[in-house]
């Protein structure tokens, strides 16, 4: 059994089809052709998905190359016919659920949804009580309390959520013991799962910005977890104070600043090369090592990823890989003196704000913590980076970076709908249009994964359905760990607002 995730992403002006294969299998049960056939299956799926592409072009050959297939003739890479024919993609089944024979390997586990739901728990976030029995008349208050009771009920089971906002204080985890469960909104009602915490705020006006926005401040509750986003209850996202101004919901975020110069690259140390000399890539030249054999660097520059493994972490491998270079990222930059009338960045210590930056050649983007700034008399500002740069796998190719914008800084709070949080003082600032009062309550995302389905290959989570639910206010993950899963430019954070891992026949019908 294997879990396959197909994804599409735009890279180097091509739409590249990627697939990740997650598996656990005993070596003696894994045919030598298995990996090649899975790569070929991904290639043929890409052909099916984009029949308009010229697959004999350089872009098509690049995809074959990325999947370790013969560049000249990808379909002959494995030396034998595929056991799974891609033609099965051409006519998607009307019922995508697995059939009985496909699930027979889990002897003794009832098939999903083979009977009407017989065990039901009701949840009402407004009037419920977690000490109640969970009936329609006496519902529970929280989804977490309902999930805790599920294993004691006969399957199939259901959790019915009454309309309203259900606040998720911590990730809801469903394991194999929760299999064959449907979580659904009550008929005709709107059930919202929110990963945010409500902030009830008493505002005080403290002044106006140079652009005419009125500035207010309010204290946030003590013990409030850090947050990087902020929403009002109508669902509108407020904008972290930034320069230049921009709205990620409506534009390309205005990466319009350029560095006057760059601080030296961050020093990571040297990686250890790990190569598989017993394996050779079909159709590849005998050198360099990165092309002829599977080889990666462990540690060194790869320490910026989790796990600390990357093809770009060792110079010997990287320079042989299509003219690549050792992974490196800048440790900071020098900002030029701003134009007349533009806000000026101030001297600061400690972590305060972020730089959102394009990679040197715009192959991807980075986010860096600002870990101290120094404003010079001539108007230039030295900006030192802390954590960051793990969001893209290639690095800068030697020095510097691309265009950028600066975010989450108080001196840039000057336009309506912007906000800034002083974490040290526990004070929230907002900017509003003249004559407009700030909202008395806001929502601060506090959880990045609302629901996680957690199974294994041997014992998966089976038959979970989520129907009619709205998911909101998941915390952003751009400063979370990323992994470099291949020799491409991209890095991936393995997570999501709803996260499936080790599952069979599970679905979400809307986001």
C-alpha cells in the first residue's frame, strides 16, 4: 500500500507536475522496478493532465529528467510495462470509494459507510455543555469533547455541528480508532471551524499617520500566543504594517524594494555527501555524481531544512546539477535611504518584523525574521536576518537576493486596515480611515492545523467524512520547518489546515 500525493506548481515559467510517494515496506517485498514504475506513473499522469504540452520539448524532457527517467525515451525507462496503466485516469469513476477487495487487507475492519449512521453526537458551541450526554436536546459544547467520546460508540458514527463558530484551541487529531466517522454541519446551518482566538479590545486613539490614517492602540490579554495574521469577524484579513503598502488578497504584494548592498552569506559549515553507488540513473551520463547516482548532502547548508538533506547542500553535487550552485542565503541587507516622504526604518534590537523577498532569480520566495536593525546618519539601514530562507531550496547561487518588502514593523503603520503587535509590551495597534472606529473584537489565528488525520500504512484511518464545514483562521506556516524533497527549486512545508496522513477513503467536501 502507498499514499500518493499529486501536486502542480509553477516553476521557472513551466507548470511542473510533481508527485510525492510516502511508503513503508519491507525490502524483500519491494521489487527493484517499483521506484521507476512510480516515477513513470507520475510522468504519464502529467501527460494525461496536460495533453496540450509538447512533451518532446525541453520542458517535457525536464520533467522526465526530474523524475529520473530516460530523457530520450521516458516511457521505456523501466524495461517493462507498467502494472498500473495510466488509461485508468481517463475515465474517473463515479464513486471514488475503494471497493471491498482493495480493503480486504485490513481484515476485521468494517468498510466505510456500509450502513446508516447509527451513533450520533451533537455539538452546539453556543448552548452546549461538555458534561452533557451529547444528544440533540443536550449537546456537547466542543468538537474535542465529541472526538474523545467517539471510540466508545459503535461505528459508523457521526458528529453533527450546530450552526455558529466552533473555536479550535488545539489541533483535533483523528486516529484509526476514529475510523468510519462523519463530521457534518446540521441541515441548513453554517458550521464554522475557527483556529482563531477572539480578542475583545478597548481602543484608545493615539494620533494620525503622515498618510492621514488614524492610529489606535489596545492591550491584549496576558498569555496570548503570538500571531502573524489578524481578521475581523466579517472574514476580512487585516494587513500587517508594511512598506511598500500592498494587499496580498488583491495584488502581487508589491515586492518593490531593492537592497543597496548585501551582508555576507550565512555560514552553515560543510555537508557530508551520501551517495548510492549501487544505483545508476537510466540513460544518464557517468558523471557528475549527481546525475549518475543518487547523491545528497547531509547537514551543512541542509541544516536549514527538516530533515537536513538536500542535493544543493554540497558544492560537488550542486555544480554538477545543471550548472547549479551550493545553497546559500544572505545574512542581511543594507536598505538605501527612502524617498522623500516615505517612512524610515528605525534602529531596533531583537526579533521585530519580517522581510518577504524573492529569490535572486525569482525561482521562489523567502521570508526572513528581522533580528536587529541599525539606522545610519546618511539614511541607510542595516537589516540583520534571523531565521528564514528555508521556503526555497536553491538559495541565492552565490550572493544577495531579489526584490522585497518589509512587514510587521510599527514605523510602517500608516495606511487604513494595517496593524502591528508589540509582543514585548502586549499592545496591539491598528490604523483606520478618518472617522472610522476600529472593531471591538478581532480574531487572531493560533493553530496552523485544525484537523489532522493520523494513521500509518499498516493501520490507516479509514472512512472519515467532513461535510458542509467551513474552515477559517488557520495560522500561517511560512516560518515553520520546510523540507527539500528533490533536486528542484522548491521546498515544502508538510502541513495544512486539514492534514491527511496514512488514510484510506477519507474526504472533505468543501474548504
